[in-house]
C-alpha cells in the first residue's frame, strides 16, 4: 500500500487544474445519449477496447491502480456491457492495451505495473477470460503502453513510457506470448503517455511520448527493423502534457498529434510535416482540466474530430472539438456529463451502428461511462419518381439518373443495398451506381443510373428501394414505363419515322465534384530482376467521380529509406489482417506471382505526374502509367490524386501510400 501511494503521488505531480473560457463554438452539436456508468475497480487509470470473447462486439478493459487488477466488461454489441470481472495485474497496474500476442487468434491484455517495473501479459482464452499475468521487465515506473508490429515480423510488440526512468522501453514480441528483453530509449522527464503511429511516412510505426516534467512530446522514429533513431526529437506541448492521440487532422496524408495539458487546460495540435517533423503547436481551450483525448469522425463529415475528457471531480464531462477539414477545431456547444474524475478515453463503435461512440474511465467514481453517438444522417433522393416514357417492348430505354445526398445530417449515411420491388420489377435495372460500399459523408452525394426494358405492352411500374440508415422509412423512387407493341416490318420504300426521342428531362448536374471510394492495392513494391519469374497483371488505383473530370495523379517520395531495409514484405500489418505476399515490378507496375523474398536496387528516380480524362462513376488508373521507365529509389511513396471539372470545380485530394523495398 505504501508503494502504491508513493508511485501514484509521483505520477500525479503537477496535475492542478485551471479554468479557462472558450471563445469559439461550433454551430451544430455532435450528439450523444446520456452516459451509462459501469462499476470497475478502484482508480481506473487507463482504458482499452478489444473483442476478448470473439463474438464480434467490442469489450472494455481498465487498469485499476488501487485495486491491483484489470477489469473486463464484456460487450453485448448493442452498447450495453456486462458486470465487471477482475483479474490480478501486479501491484499498481497503470497502462493497459489489447492485442494478439500469443499467435493463437485470441486477444490478450498487457498492463504496466508501475510499482513492479514490469509489463504483464494476461493471455486471453478467446471466451473473455484472462490468465494470470506473466511479467516482463520494462523500466522504472512504467505508465502508458502502446502496441504494434515495430519490426515488421508479423508479431505484436509493446512499448512503455517509464515515468521515473525518463525513457521508453521497447519489448519485441516472439509471437508465442513472450517478449525479448526490453531495449531502452531516452526521452524527456516523466514520460506518462505513448502512442504508436507512422510519423514520417515510411510505413513503419514510430513512437510519440508525452513528457510531463519537460513539458514536451518526444518522437522516436523507427528505422524499419524495430530500432528507433537517436537522438529523439522533442516538441513543446504545454505544461504537464498528460495524454495524446495521433491522426491525420488536416487531410494532407501526414500524421498529426493532439496533446492535452491538464494543468493549463489546453489542447495542443502539432501538425506533422510527413517526414517525422512537426510544426509549432496550435493551442485550443477545451475546458477545465482536460485529461484524455481520442480521435474519430464523430459528425460524419469525413474529418477526424477530437473527444476530450475534463477531469474536474464534481463536474467531469466529455466535450467534442469538431474539425473543419483543415485541422482547425471548434468546440461543440454541448458537453456530456460522465463519471467523476474522467481521464482515459477511447472512441469506437460500441453498438454496431457504424458511428463512433465514447468510453471514459472515471478515476474518482471507479466506473466507466459509455456515451453512445446519437447522430443521425439525413437523406435526399431526387427525383422522387422516374417516367421512362413509351418504349417498344423488348427495347432498352435511355438511362436515367437518381441523385442521393446526405444534405444536413450529423452522421455519415450508409446505403447498404438497392432493391427493385413491385409487379414489373424485372423491367427495370440498375445500370451503374456509386452509393453502396462506402459511407456518404455529410454534404456529399452519389448517383444511381437506371434503365428500363418493358417486357409487355401497357403501363409497367416498380419501385427502387434503398436500404439505408437514415431515420424513418426507407427512401424510394417510383419507376414507370409504357411498353409499346413493336411495329410490323416497314414496306419497301416506306418513310422512316426516325429515332425516338427519350422522354423526360436530362439529369441535372450537381454543383460539387465528389471524389470517393479511393483505394490502392496493398502490395510492397520491389524490383523484379532478382525474383523468379511469374505471371504478371497490372495493379490499379480505383476511385469514383460524381462528374466527368480531368484527374491528376502525382507520384511523390515522402521519406528516405529506413536502414537496414527489410527484404520481406510483412505478411500481417498492425491491424492483424493478412496481406498477400506479392510484389510489384517498380519499372512496369505489374503485379508478380507470390514469392518469399524480393530485393530492389537503390536506383535514381524523380517525382512525376500524369493527367487523364475520367468519366463519372467508377474508374481505375494503372500504376504502370506512373512507373513505366522509372525505377523509384527505396523509401515511402504516395500517389496524390485530385480531379478538376471543366467549369473549374475541384474535388478533394486523396492519397494512396506504398513502400518500395531494396
């Protein structure tokens, strides 16, 4: 008990709060339902999510410092959680994370023990239960913990921020539930929080650490082998930074950082330059005593917003800072009360409605508060009906277009399916559409192209029904066509009536040029010259346009290659999803047959761009158009794509990243 009190007093040093006013607020609020509180152990210092019982629903895990345990709350999938189950986790568990460390497909838990100077691995049984912790030496007073595949071997690793040691310990996982001895890296004084993210654009996980006493953030850049560069870089982040989150807040393809400063009641945004460096911080005032921060698109507009926990004992709350798309934030006008002593916070879809929710640990109340996102999308479908006119039986009509928009909601709209129903449903068909398969962000739209072929004469009718998640009845479009019996063959010399004119007005153009559904093949690139031959096919970048436009594709090299460069394409990235072990010839852009290894020569290359004409709807662009005749040097690359319509309207810019190996 004496050790626990000493450790927690040291970590809490300098956490006094100051109340500051906020001058700017967002016009519309991100909305949540009332908080539901779930008891956990005493003093929950950190919080993590993961599917521990394999039912597809996220569960919650807390590190309860004063109870010497971790608490597991199993989720139902509806946003409701079961009663706490406690598992021993050392003397003073402080940081907690989930991940598959044993290679058995079951999610495990790691927790730092701030008194025992260890990282404990609690193996999961796949049904939600945890084994007794196996301790591994970390550093002096380990606090925060981050996980990821730092060395690219497909096994999950861990890193701890060691509060009393002024360093970070990296523990490389062996894939069987064990760790190699910790490797230490010096950072600032009193490091308390840590995140893993790609800070320099080379597709390796780097580390960012919040240092309370030195009032800054340290970054450790990974060389690709799980070794981190020395010396570390440090960036000012206000007095006593206590938590941080990583994400691309300004949409430029580079990782940014959000850091909360409890003592001065500030939130600092450090914009990433893409090469591991950060600009000077921009400060915001979220409210009194911010203690935790998490990022997600809470309002459905495609930009990462921030959820910040405010830790005042008698007035704990969560506030949302909405992103305007450029990385500038405004405070949502509504605060959301939560359990006392709000600290660690996570953002995730907890009830399966595809909208990010929030869970926050109440350190004073010994509870976790769950806030379910109550935002709703809106839907507008125009026109409400389509009349294809009179068409000869068995002949196709001209195509007609339906436009679907999410005009004024505060959540993304999901169109899951399109269904034709009614007596003459077989006379109508969806010729093309870009509404299903990707969320429709607030203010964006999509199109559905329909054609009709009457199978009988007379009036024919059906209904297009959209399976979507806006409130109310499903959106529908009434469809009609009149079948006309075919004329008998014309007598020789008879005059022709000429081609029929399609009935109805032409589809109206929308004012915005929308670029969506951008994706690229997730393959490592390597020179084919030293590989065994194999069948090749071109790989592509795919995308969808709302209108015909000129598309520009620019190839950029974003970072120097790590050293040493690994020669094997990772089979499983951080998220745990398997990637095919396949490679691409960097000269031709052709996808080659799978192989165990590939090497590429370090030869010169230069940035290049290509502009092509693209039509409305789904499109693809072959990578060979950018790579033909060029051999990019090893490193991290991205393809930036953007569209410009004939009237000058520009789309948003998107990026597809890939590495080139030696």
